[in-house]
């Protein structure tokens, strides 16, 4: 089953609902109250290469004008409007989008959007995957694609939302490949002739990811060992993961990601056991690695998550923050 978050303003006083919704998005956007009634219902799921959200919103704006440099988010956002209106802003690069439209936004760029009786699917997609599909992303921010060009990609996103609660991690690579094929259909095709080389790089990364998943308990899973086992030169391997800070940093990131999910589980497991299970040596090594990525000790993180179980907004905010930092 996919990791999920959920939030609903139903049954809450409007000022309480808005405060909790703002908490949910506190790490990624400033949420501003607009005129008219405030309503929000959000369900989200985490996949390896994308975060998927089904969102019913009205009476608020989301702004990423001051946070771009601070939070370091580095992915592409797609908003697929199903009903209502998504209103843009000069820095967002578009004026408005309606039913059937898909808006592309770059989290490296500032933007502001307003929700007017809006139902949309939002997908936050790893930059490398979008680059593999489209090529140059320089002019992507603020583009609005319209029906019928959006039909196939829109149908795919809606299908993901319908089936997400029943899917497990084994489906993630298939969805990534589908997105590589479908993203260009909404925008008139790949943007340069190097698309096949980029897709081959993506497949090579998938092969490496499968090896890491299988051998994650091995503390000797070095760049040299990975290159030998998947049949790549060390130069190619390091090039593939240059944007991630190198293959060693990427492996450590994947280990910490696995630990975070385990800490959120219902069954308590000692830090020493988790360290052995995910190749981090001992409890001290796990703590150093976890603190470096999440700025909190793993025991404190586990305690916070358990304290937040009864509060969907608090739990959702903590889980969402972890998702955003781990998106690759």
C-alpha cells in the first residue's frame, strides 16, 4: 500500500480548518486566505518519482515567492484542472486554467496560484524524469496545455488517483516510464533530439535503483561495487548521479528514506536493528545520517509521528515534508 496523507476541512470551524491546512503546506508554500468560504479536501500518495494529490480547494492562494531559495525544492509540478478555476499570477507565467487544462510549474521559480471552487490533480515530479521526457525545461514554467492535447496525460493522472490506494512500490518504475511517454503528448513532443539518450540514462538509473533496493542492507554497497554489478563504467555511474551529489550520497539518501518509513511503522524497531537492515552500521551511524537529512534525531522523529497520529494535519505535514525532501 502507498504511503498516504489526508486532510479535510469538513466539520471544522473555518478558522481552525484554515490554520491546519496552512500547517500542512508550511514547508512548501505560504497559504493566504481569500474572500469567500474556505474549503479544502486533500488526499496524497507517494511514489518513487512523483507525489500525487487529489485536491478540492476554494478560498485560498498558495505562494512560493519567498521560499524558493530557502527550501531547495527541485521538481516540476503539474496541476490538472478537473473543475473550477486555477488563477495564476505574473510570476506564475499564466493567467488562468480551467477544466481539461494542465499547468506546468517549476519549484525553482517563484509563483502564486489561487483556487476558485477548484478540483484538480497535482503531481510533483522529479526533475530528472521530466527532463528525460521533454529535454530543455527552461521555458516550461507557466505553460498551460489544453485539451485535446492533455487527454492522454490527464486520463493517466486520473487513473493513478483512482487506483493509488491499492498500489505498492512495485508499480513505481512502470509509472515513471509511462510519464516519459505521456508528458510530451501534452506539449507537442520532446524539445530536442537527445531524447533517446536521456531515456537510456533513465533506464540505467532504474537498474541502479533496483540493485540498491535489493542490496540496501550491505554496508559495502559502494560506487565501485554498484558499477561492477550493473555493468557501467564508474564515470557513467557518477555522471548519472551528479545532480544528487554523487552515488555515495544518493545511496545514503535511499537508506535514510527507508529508515524514515520504518520509523513511521506501527511496530517499534530498535535503531541498531534498523541500522543493520539498511546498511548504516550501528545506531550512532544511523542517527548521524538521519539527522543530516531531516535535522532531527530518529527517536525524536518517531515520537513526533506517534504524537501526531490523531491529528491528520500534523501527521500529513510531517510526512509531506519527508516526501518532498526525498523525491528523486
